[in-house]
C-alpha cells in the first residue's frame, strides 16, 4: 500500500479538508475554543495585550532535538514572553505541499500540540492550504511544510514595560544558556553529518521568564536569541538603548560540541541562532538574584552573567563591544551576508 | 625571552622604541587579529598592516567575468566556495549571475563536487579554484579522486597564487617599509619556511611563522619586535609547521600544477607568482589562461590596501560608499579581506 500523502483535495475546502481537520488538527489541538469550529474564536481576556506572529520554513522539518512543529510554538511563545506577557493563545496556519506524507504532517502536528501543552498555550484557530510542490533549487531540499503561528498574551496588571529603550547605564547582561546549538544542529543535519552530539535547543521559556518577572527583580529588557545570534540581538539593543554593551568572551557559555563544530566550519557562536535562549538586561543590584532564578528554571541551568552596559564615552557611538579572551577590545558588528538561511 | 602571556602583553603595550610596522601576510591572520582585538593591545609604536594574503582579494576581474560567463553557458555548472560569490568582476558577481538563473553551487569542500558531477554526467562542473599554496593540494586531490573514479566532467578554472614573489614585491615597494612579517602559518605548513629566508636576508627583515590563536599572534608580534632589523626566519608555530613543510602536499601540487606568472589585483603581473595546470592535465582546465585583465573600478583603492601603502580606513570609499552590505572591492567582501575585518571589528588604521 502506498503511503498516504497530502493532495490538492486536502486544500479544497471540501470533504478531504474536513477530514484532515477533524482527524488530525482538531484531535491534536482540541480545547473548548477550537472545538467550536467557528470562523473566528471568541476568547476571554482583559488588560494589555501582546501580539506577535512568525512563520516557520525550516528545512529539514525534523532535526536533532526538535522539529518545525515544536519550533513554531516556541518561536512565537518566546517572542511574547520578551514583552513581559503571559502567552495564552496561538493560531496555526499550515501551507502544505502536495505530496507531503501524512505521517510527516502528523508527527509535526503532535509535536506542536505537546509543545503548546508544555508552554501553557491553546491553539484556538487555524487554517490549511495546499500548494503545488516547488522545484528543488540549488541542491537544497525545499520545505514541503510551512507553518505560521500568531500569538496573543496578556501583560499582568502592574508589570513594568520591558524593552531595549529601558536598559540603563550599569545594567548587567545575562544569557540563559549556551550559544549556537540550533544553528549547529540544522547545519550539521543539512550537511548529512551523523553527529549525535549536536541538538537544537528549541524550547518554550515560560518558566524562566515567569520566575524572573514574578520575583520583582528589576529586569529592563529581554530578547530571544534567534537568527543572527547573540551579537546581532545585543547590537540592536545597544543602538536602541543608546548605550555601549560589553560582552566578555571568557564568560560566554558554549557547549564543547558546538565549539568544536564551529572550529571546523569557521563559524562564530556569537553569530549563530538559538531557539531557546533569552538574553536579559537587569539592574546590577539584582543581577545575582536574577542569575540564580534563571539557573533554577527549566532550560536555564547553564545561564551566565556575560556583560554590562555603560553610557557612551565622549566621541564614541552606541555599539556592542567584545572583551576578548586575551584582554583585547573590539567592536562586534552586525552579521553580514546570508548567515544560514531558513533555520526557523 | 619572555614566557608568559602577561609579560608579552605588557611588553607590547608599553613598547616605546622606534616605530615597528609589521605586515600580516595571511588573510586568516587578518581575521584572527580582528577577532581577538589585537590592535587594542599594542602600543602606538607597533602598527599591524594587512598584506596580499586574502585569495579572493587578489583575484582579477576578468577571472570573475569568465566564471559568470561559464555559469550562463548551457550544460555548465560553476562550483565555488561562498567567499567568492559576492565579488564583482567588471560587471556582475557570481551571486547576481545566480539570481539571474546562472548555475552556481556553493560548497564547503571541493570533494562535495565529486558526487554532484558523478550523478550528472551530461553537464560540466567547473570549480572556481582560487587560493594559495594551502588550497592548491585540495584541488589536486579533487582531480586525483576524479581520475580514480573516472569522473570526466570536472574541470578547474584556476587563479592560484604563491607567496614568496609577492612578498618580495612588497619589500621592494619603497613607500611601505615593513619592519617584520608575520609569515603565513597555513602556507608554511605546506611549503615549509625556508623559501622566505632569501627575502629576509636580502632586505634585512625578520619573518616569524605564526599560529592563529590570540596568544600565538601576540607571541609572534613580540618576537618580531625583538628581532627588528635582523634578516632571519623563525618558526613559532612548531606544532604544525616543519622546516621542510608537507612533502606529500608538495608532491600533489607538483603532479598537477606548474609555476607560472600571475596577475594580482591592483598589482599587475608578478613573474613566477602563480600555479597553473600542467600540460598533461589540459583537459581539466576550463580556460584559465589569459585571464589577465584587471578592472578595479569605481575609485577602489584595493591595490594600495593590499600592498600596505594605506590602511583600509585610508580609502575614501571605506565605510561610506563601500561597506559589507554594498561592497565595491573584494577586500570588503571576503571574510579574510582587510577592509571587511577593519570594518566589522572597528579596527582603526593608526
């Protein structure tokens, strides 16, 4: 028997679409709002809303440590968390290519459902479209499955606003764990390297953000370290804050396996994407407490204090600096060139 | 002789002797110097100058033009390392050609090309064989393997260069006055380092073969300052570099390539400074001879940068009309390029 695959009929809006939704999506994601199967879900909630959206096109769909489904929940949830919001609802839009194996889709959807449960969010509405398969180009396998998720979260009463503009002279920079795993895992996967020791770090960071923000430590900004890596994210923060941020190379946490991979490939972990790490600017008096909170949270065991912020000296510009392992000082500019395309 | 990193760092920070201009010849050294923030650790009396050791940077425009033509030819596929993609010829870059439907594949290793070509015997796969003595054995191995597997549809378009003659040219340039050379560690691993002794003695300039970590670079710079005025060659990269080099790699090079004259971007023809395929490997050559035209247009000062006459920051285009997003010259494109590394690390040209 041939393996069942997605056909154009699954996107017709007719019977096949109905069965796909009922047997796969509704079953995996079910909750009281989605189960009503209305054109729009009506949801409870009040106060300030945070909202975001992200599309996921990573190739391959499944990679060591995760898959596009888990990623599509983590990416949007983590973006909401950085605003200080508590994530509640997600939408899920699927663009499927004709010929995609149903078993592949099922595995991805189940992973999404599990990750949503872990993150404490409900997938409340969705959509499916089927498109003709695209040609393979440049020897790279094209994704047969793309997911868009939008997310809504609520900012609890009394929580102060977070953002790069709130970073202050003297703030301490923390990173919640080791750098570059997601990038390295995807790249190794694409190169066909059978290296069992490179795993994506894709993870929802609600426990970590929640502990920090509920504790009263003065967090001024949080960012999700994704494409472009820590250097890109902190460089943007420095410019937005109008400050200089210095990162100390000796304090940067990098897994040994990732460091070895970078050495061979000529990569710099500072510019490699993660999918489960926060970088946090916190008031200096609260830095040690914040570090302990992050280390005590899920996915935060290897958090480190990695740098500090200071006012821009006369005649200089707001930027990101690296104090190198041998004591040198240099600018960490933005990432130039393609980096690694389609890692999320 | 100083032993600890602290002693070396202190010596370099407080040096107050006559100005010492040190050229790092190798592009990987340029990148490592930037990455480690080494200029910030040196006294103003020690100046590091980037040399002509970035392979992409010294490649002439007609070579890129030929690659872009090949990519548009029916049944021809150009295979290249990523660094070369955004370098413009007299008109377009390979990246632009690719966007227009040109057949260009980027690989991490030439060996990846073997399977591609074997699976697609109807088309000719041309590798953009750019590089120095370090990369030449890799291309030779590619051809050996292609022969062994009977893969006929692999060819090279070569722009291969060798180090000794161009360093002699830099020494002859009266406007530069280099006080010492960080000799290229990777090149020396293949060639050994005796080939620099003649130049060192003739010009009374020290060469120190250096590794690529921050500590190794500081130790080598320190040693060069101590050797100031002495025409000698020392090896501080002993774990990797042997006096005689790598004989096997040298044999591989000799089996497939012979020395030839080569045109360097911005510097013109330098006799005996290149490698081209031997007559016996003519059928592996995609037309590398005669690619000598060098149109470095748009006011780009690459030639002066590559020979150390000006620092990248001395070029009027630097950081204004020429940035990594929108590079005018190859030195701003390549990750080993002097301009690129000055730009991304905030290195000043003092």
